[in-house]
């Protein structure tokens, strides 16, 4: 727990000198199965969620069988972005790291490679430390993008729809309004930059899932849209063609009804 969530989850016992779990850590440790429905994990959804994860690992494993990193022979922003879920939430977990090794062993190896600065993997002796030439996107990544938009796109669509409905229902909120966690949903620890805001629904492979709405995902989606908006000329045409090919056009055509700003680990309305 301390390794995964930093030293602020530990407290020093003043009498014994021993380190104990802080209130935040105890909330996490005590939540157990009771907290999982907040993330949409129930007996009815677990088989579908696990099947999606296993397929995603297999698809990405095929990419890493040919390339050490997502965009070639050196890490990119894409690699660092994917390290957040794959390293923090999968490879450090005893059970899920076993799932990674069973269904995506090269994905697990990639997380190790990403944590070793300057490491040259002997499995790719002939790969130069360079990105793919001319911004090429290999077929292995095209397949992975299709998977992402098919299985993870609906959740983002549902989240944006829920956020936009809230904005429409509160048109008079002034600039500077801080988005706080709903105390009935926050479970005592989801605060700050991850406000537990409400609930939304979406379908994954025909299975209905309801989960807590964390608005930091809307903010990060907004950042992606800002990058896309800066593309011009051939770069924009190639990007639009890739989105059409992989099923991402509809999602990336959506917009938050009101922008979000991120300051001092807080989300607010600008």
C-alpha cells in the first residue's frame, strides 16, 4: 500500500515508533468488494470486463513482439501516458500482473523497460532508438486503436454526456467554481484532482455498466481535443483518416459543454 500510493498513506505511531496505515489507507484497505460497484465491477460485469482486458493485452502484446515502444525504438508521450494504467494499476498488482504475464507478457516486459532509463533491450538488437519514419502507424497499433475506441470509447461517451447534462442544468455557475466530490460517492478518499462527481452508464460488449463519474477524465479528454485542434494540413487529414479507420471519429467529435481548468490539484470552471 505504501509503495503504491506514496508515503502519505503511512503514519508514525508516537509511542511504539511503528508505521501504521493513515486514515486514507485504511479507507482503501477497508473498502474491499463493497467499493468495487462504484467502478462498475459487479458479478454481472466481471466476465465482460476481464474478457476485454485480456483481449486488449493480447492485441498490445502483438505490437510489442515487433517494437519495443508504441511508436518505434524510443519512448514517446504515448508510452508515458499508457504507463499510468498499465504500470500503476496492473503490473504492480500481484493478481493483475499474473494476468498480464499470461495474456500479454511482452506488455509486462514493456512496463519493466519503461522503468529503466537508457535500457537497451536485447530482444530488439536491430531496432534503432528512433520513432517510426514519416509518422507511420503500424497495423498492430491500428488494431489496438480499434479495440480502444470499441471497448473504452463508450465509457467516455457516457461520461461526457453526464457532464454536459450537469452543465446544462447549472448554467449560472460563476467562473472559478471548484468541482468538489459528492460526499455520498467519494468513499472518503476520492478528492482533489479526482472528484467523484456523479454516476453515469454505458455499455461494454452489450453489458450495461454504471460507475462513478471522475471528472479528471473529462479534463484530460479536453487536453486531447486541444492537441487535435492544433493539427493542420496533411497532419490533420492523416489524423482524421486514421480516426475514421479505427472508429474514433464520433467520440472525438464530442465536446465538453464547458471547459475545465486544473490548478493546484483542483478542477474548476474557468
